[in-house]
């Protein structure tokens, strides 16, 4: 009789072991799947960061170019303004002499 009880206990323990082993295998599979997804997300995020950095650098270059154009325009405008002041000063001096 003791052998029959022992055999039932061993059978029950074996089933529990197999069930647990199956659960562990399922968990391992799920963890592996998650690792693959995380790796994929990291690659996507790195690509996104690179794309954002490239776009930011391109915009920064455009702003720098616009700034250089504005600076050149202002320099030219100052030169034109100085020339106008010289011409107007000369004209004002002539009118004063004529009057």
C-alpha cells in the first residue's frame, strides 16, 4: 500500500515539475521576445535621434546662412547710408554758399 501512495506522490510531483518547467519555458520565451523588441526599439530610437540631430544641424546651418546674409546686408546698408550722408552734406553746403 505504501508503494501505491508513494507512486501517486511521485506522479503528482512529476506533473508539478513538468508544469513548472513548461511555465519557465514560456517565461523564457516571453523574456526573449521582450529583449528582441527592446533591441528593435533602441535601434529605432537611435535612428530617430540621428534624424532629429541631422535636421537640427541643417536648420542651424540655414539660420547661420541667413544671419550672414543679414549681416552683409546691414554692412552694405551702412555703407549706403554713409554715402548718402556725405552727398547730402555736400548738397547742403552748396545750397548755403548759393544763398
